[in-house]
């Protein structure tokens, strides 16, 4: 069984320890990997003082889709800009739609930081470009589209408003839900009457 005391040792790993973990992690059986990463996500949600970000970062590259998905969830609260590039890569290239949708959601956090002036302008440009590329990709998975719409809502631009409007008028109840959520996230007074009407 997993021991709580042992898992706590994975919190706040140094750079050298993270490299050692990465080298060891490859030999861990898949079921055990899923068990460990799942428990670490739970622990990090229960105790905000625990920092398993080094572990989650390693797991973003894991071959197992469940491990990658949980790793993204584990990093949702992180504001480390070094995560932007791997998250964009996952949104663009990961073979699993669930992981790509989670990456789009995680990028929403950084989109908000960029819009608030808490990131470099090039970061905001990169994030917005990645989200717009996902939205413009023909045949894109609906869940990825939804999360990208919700994430790109933080960026104040005419293109964003067109995307939200198109999702609102699409007729799909799931896209309608995401468009209303995006309207609220945009903090634009233009959408306020519609948000009030729909809630």
C-alpha cells in the first residue's frame, strides 16, 4: 500500500531529486504509476502547502494517458510560466482528446495572468495563438473546442467575441454552456445582459 509519509517526500523536490525521480519513474509499472499520481493529486488538493509540481511536470511526458491527464490536473494552480510551452505542445500534439482538453483548460489560467499583465507579452501572444489554432482546426474534438473557447475568453479581442457569438448561436447545448461561461470570463459589459438572461 502507498504510505502517506513516503508520498510526502515527493513534495518540494530539488532539481537533482527531480532528475532522480524521472530516471526511476520510467521503471514503475503502469498501474502503480496511476495509483501514485492519483494520490498525489488528492493530497495536493487537500493540502495547498504540498508541492508536487516537479513530479507532475515529469508525468506530463508519460506514455500513459491517465498519468498525463492527472499531471495536468495537478498543475492547475501553478503560475509557473515555464509550463506554458509544454501545455501548448500537449494542446497541439497529444494523441488523446481528454488530455488536450485539459491542457486547454490549464492554459486558461495563464491566459488570465497574461491579460492581467502578469506575464510577458510574448507569453500572452503564444497562448492566444495556440488556443486560436485549436479553435480553427477542422474536425476538432468538441470538448477541446469548449475548453479553448472558455480559455481564450480572457483575451480582449474582436476575434474572441466572434468565437463566443458563434458558439452561442451554434445550437449545441454544450457549446451554448461554454459560450455563456466565456461571456462571464470575458468581463465584458457587452455580454452582461445575455449572461443575466441565461442564468
